[in-house]
C-alpha cells in the first residue's frame, strides 16, 4: 500500500508543479493585466489543490491533513479577493488613461 500512496503523491505533486509552471508562463506571456491575472490565479489554485491532494496520503495525522486543507481553503479565499481587487485597479487605471486622452 505504501508504493501506491507514493505513486499517487508523486503524480499529484508533479501535476501541480505543471500547473504552477503553466500559470507562470501565462503571467510572462499574456498581453494585458486581466488575462495575466486570470491565468495566474486559475493555474495556481489548481496547482495548489493537486499538491495538497498528493500530500494528504502522506500526512502523519488527521490534524496535519486538516491543516493542509485549511491552508488550501484560505489561499482560495485570499486569491479570489486579491484577483478582484487587482482587476478593479487595472480597470480604473485603464479608464483614467482613456479619460486623459
């Protein structure tokens, strides 16, 4: 059973790393703030979820697993709120630049 849990852990963590790399690539390659923000938040949320999912079978106790899930949930809430705030600032500064022209 240990080999199976190790394989699940390795697979999920590697998939999570791929999503993190894809989000970083989107951050570097997309043309404007909103598409960069979208790529980064979506890919990072899925990447973190896969990493937590992969690490759950390796958790020593139920409390350790609960802490990982709680951290993942807090990151979900924080990244959604921060993405909304950044998008609002980007839209306001774009409208202000248009008004000056």
